[in-house]
C-alpha cells in the first residue's frame, strides 16, 4: 500500500514529528511505501523518491504564520478570507 503523510515539519525533537517518524518506520516494516510532503525536513537527508519539500507548510513560512494568526490569535467572525487563502495554496 502507498501511504501519504502531510506534516509541517519532520525531524527534530517535537512530539508530533517524533510520533510521525515512529509510524513511518512501522508502516515501512509492514512493507508499505510511505511518501512525505513536509514544509521542513530537519536533521535528515531528503529521499527525493519518497519525500517532497513544500516550504509553505513550514510553521515558519509567512503564509503559515498569517493563517495561524488569523485562525487562532486574531480570528474574525467571517472565515471566508482565511478559507480563501488556505485554498489558494
């Protein structure tokens, strides 16, 4: 089976990245082919066949920072602007 994972950052020491890496290894040991789309790869060499860097997914990209701010820190009653921005990426 082919499995796709989309994550803001892989590698490093945060809990989500570590848990994701664990599941990637589990899936691979089970014989699955795992593909990763990430905004940032830390401390690992990218396997171009299975891993794709998409910087806009990084928590540190200007697009992601704006979306996080609009969704969590300065939300408005009208979500159309935020949804339009997310869908345009």
